[in-house]
């Protein structure tokens, strides 16, 4: 794939430490039929390294959309969201919180940190897949994402 092919795709960064949830997200994404490129990282430190193009992420694509779990190893999702929102290079990227936490405190904190939306992962598989399809459909087919290449 060349750089032009990548430039025409919606770049998504999924920050998720559960491999099963990553697979389900990939399946839901496939059903949107939107040209997209999914990158995944497993913890908060790696998410920031990806965004900052540090270490092995030197050539990472700039995401147009970030899907962020709250309960992550190393740096949690709230810490990652705060770093994203405090950095002028990344603060315009929509960040969707996708978490198991139903806590009102977690939800309020995510919105105070300017999360684009807060979604609780359903516990049963059928509903979880349905929610993922709705999330990907909305953000990739309904909403408009800032697609301009804003290099850091």
C-alpha cells in the first residue's frame, strides 16, 4: 500500500488491552465498508508513543478518530485523554470512550476531559457487536471527521 492509499483512508487508533474486544471491533469495522486503517495499542503509554511517533511508532499514521478504553495498564484512559486534550497537535481528534465502567464518576470525568462520547460496553456478545456497529457507523458514515493532515 502506498502513501496515497493510506491518505484516503480514515485512520483509527483503538486503545484496548482486551484482544477479544479488538477482534470484535475489527469485525464491526469491516461491516461499515468505509475505507479505513485500524491501528491498535494495548496500554496508555503506547497510545501516547503512537500519537507522538516515538520509538517503534516513528512512522505511525495520524489518527482521525481514537477509540479509548478507560481501564488500561500503565497509563489509564483518563490520563491518556487528558494528555490528548492538553496537546494542541491532538486535541481536535475525536476521542470515543468505550469502557466497561458504568460509574457516573468515570463518565463525568471523561466528559470534563472533553471526551467526544462515552459508551459502556454491553456484557453480552450480541449487544456488544451491535453497539460496535453503531459506533463505527456513526463515526465513519454520519459524523464528519477532521481529515486534514495536521502533522506534529
